[in-house]
């Protein structure tokens, strides 16, 4: 008994040291994930140009830096474009571009090239460094933060499983490629999951309308980053209504979503169409002659399909906008 009593303080010190070691291991693991994502650099596509999704986001960043949403100067970077009243616009939601705009300005001032010189291919190749820099804030950092939230939520439901869930999410899902690309998916997923996490944390305390409002704001920001996240915002809203008083919580959450969406999305939309409620699309009288504004690889595709003046409209991935099959 005496020996056990003497050993007890030593065992407690050992447990505390192990706990600190596990904490350090977790943060070291996050750092390794960040490095792994950051070391995956963007490349040109098989046609020798920028991948259209990343090129569209990048074109919007450059246009916003010029003080406009018109991407005519950068239409050569991508085919993910929309056309309205004689101008080209990115079909991507503006949230990611708003986030990356300050990074773009700082990087450009620091001497990071925005594009190469010469042909379209060399111009695209010269833009890869800037796209990589923008992806660090727009995708890599959100991916690491999402791993942190995933661990916390998993440990809440089943203690001790958080690290395994985070590792599986970061290394065995589409998070791995998307965390290294200038895509909207990781940032929007972070915001959507953060809204849910905030409401989940509120379950441990008495109902608070301010927390519900905050979750709505975050969900609204997720929609500004990627339009289909309106579905996630709706599902998170249903989760918010699982507690009483439902009417007050519904009002707080809805107002929060409106606050999250309005400053970014509607202001951007008003700059495009001079009306916050009007959507833009390809004009019905657009002809094949407009293909001259596209890079050669897109023009070749257009020449095969643009055989009539009649327009066919189909919804794009961003459901609030329309693209034309020419």
C-alpha cells in the first residue's frame, strides 16, 4: 500500500505528459496536412490552359481587383463564363473571390506574377504561382480548419474517435485534391459545417437566439461562396428548429442567413445587372461570331456546336445563373 501511494504521483505525472504528447501530436499532424496540401501545386490542363473552374475563380478575382465584375480581359483563362449585355462574367459565386482579393493585392504588390507573357499557354503557365498563393487562403487553410471542427464534433458524439475521423476526412475523401485547388468547395463546406457545429454547441446550454442568428449568418456566407449550399443552409435551419421557442429561433436564423447573403451576393448581383433581383444569362440573339472572344481551344468547340441562332438554356452548377449550349 505504501509503495502504491508513492507511485501514484508519478503515474499522474505520466498521464499528464502523455496527454500533452497527444495534443502535440495532433497539432503536428495538422501542420503535416497543411504542408501536404500546400505542396500540391496547380498545373495546366491537357489543352495547355488553366483548369476552367480555377480559371473562372481567378478571372473574377482579377476583375474585382480592377473594380468590376466584368471578366472580358481575362476570358481567355476559362470557358466557365456567362454573357450579359455584351460582357463576360464568371459563373462562379463571388464569396471565394472576395476572400482572396486582399491576398491577390498583397501578392501582386510583392511581385508574384499574375500571368505569363507571349502565347495563351505561356500566359496561363505564368498564372499558376498566383493561383497557388490564392489557394492557400481560399482552400488549404479552410481544409485544416474543417479538420479541427470534424475532430471536435466526432469526439462529442463518440469520445476518442475525433482524430481518426479527421485523418479519414483529410486523406481519404475529395478533401485531399480540393484542398490544393482554387475551388469553392472546401471553403463552402467549412462554413456550412461551422454553422451546424455552432448549433450543436448551443445544445449544451440554454437556448440562445444570438447563437442561432450567428449560425444563420455563417450559413448565409456559405451560400455566398457556393450557391448549392442553400440546401445545407435549409437543413441546418431545420436542426435549429429542433429546440423551442421555434418561431423565435426561425426568425433569428432566417435573419442571419439574409445578413450573410445580402452584403456579398446581392451587392455583387446588383453590380452585374443593376438589379439585385435580376439574374443574367446568354442573350437569345447571340451568334457564333461571339466565339472570337474565347481562346482558340474554346472556339474550336463552339464551331462544332453553334449551328443555329436558336439558344438552348440549361442550368449550370451555379443554379442561379444560366449558360448557353452553343
